[in-house]
C-alpha cells in the first residue's frame, strides 16, 4: 500500500456544529435525535456499531454488531453467548460502543456495564428474525475454528430437517446484551480538526455535560 497516498487522504468537516446549548439534557434523547438524522441522511446500516470488549488476553477486541433496541436503561444487541465476545463479557462485563456516521461527519462513543437481557426479551426478538437467521443461530458455533464452509452447509441441512415445518426455538446460547452507559460522547467534525465533542458523564445519578478538546 502506498503510504504517501494514505497520508494525503484528508477531508475537512464542514457540515455542522455542536455546543452544550444545542444538545438535549438526556443523552438517550440526544442519541435518538442523531439516530433519526442518520436514518434520514440514508447512512448505510446506521445501527452498525463497533462493540469493544476486554479479552482475557489483556487485549481489547472490537467487532461490528447491530444495535437492535434502545430502551430507558441501555443499548441492546444480540449475539451468541458462547462467542469470543460472550467469553470476554463473562469475565469483564463492560464494553464500549462506537458509531461512525460518515455522511453526517458524526461519531458517538458509549462506555458502560453490560448485562444479559431477560430470556423473555431474547425470545421476543428471536421470534421476529427471518427463519434463515433463526436456523443460522443453531448452525453457527460463533467464533469456533471450523475446517471449511461445507461444515456449515451440512450442519444447516441437519438443522433444517430437525425443525422442518416447525417454528425454530431460540437456542439457549443465543440472546441479547444491554450496555448500560456511564459515558456517552457526541462528536461532530469541524474544519481544521477543531471538532466539537460533547460528553455526558453519569455523576451522582445525574448526567453531567462537558465539552472536550478535540
Ligand atoms: C455489519 C455487520 C453487522 C453484524 N452484526 C452482528 C450482530 O448483530 N451480532 C453478532 O453476533 N455478530 C454480528 N456481526 C459479526 C461480528 O462482527 C463478529 O464477526 C461476530 O459477532 C463474532 O465476534 P467475536 O468472535 O468477537 O465474538 C456483524 C458484522 C457486520 C460486519
């Protein structure tokens, strides 16, 4: 890769600004506002977010996952509890979430503690997934080493047979996590790298709003 080309890649951000006066008192409401704006701007997969966890190996592990719900307590995603991220979260129930909405020159960063959602919540979400995804949840032992792709197609054929003409139940190892935020930062790109950063921090059960230097 020609590193000079990478070094020359730069874009000045000019679309918008953000100040403490602009933002809503509650970061969930502010997130909702920005999320709706990302949808209106036709950002591709606006609910795609990097979920970073702390590995037992001492390294941070990040991967893209889809945000599936925001409720009054936190941000929800669904996955395989036996995956690498599941193992990380068993040991260190904390995570960060990072959204990058390029079309709006915006980033949102969240850190918080993580809990499994209730079985009823996981059942409810699993039941509305397309059948193919439901079967896939049984097929994939997420994050395990497999020999080849044929392993997956053979297992899919077995699972299809097992649940033929029956509803597919939720695998017990598949479900949701809720990230309960303690900090949420809204980042708006500005000219000359002097970006706007407004961070909400939970302090004595209240959200404190502060501006950070870019
Ligand atoms: C756009 C996109 C969306 C994804 N959504 C999910 C998701 O909602 N849940 C999930 O478990 N993996 C999702 N993945 C796959 C993860 O990035 C990752 O490969 C998988 O969860 C295994 O991660 P782990 O081995 O660190 O646990 C998605 C990947 C991409 C690129």
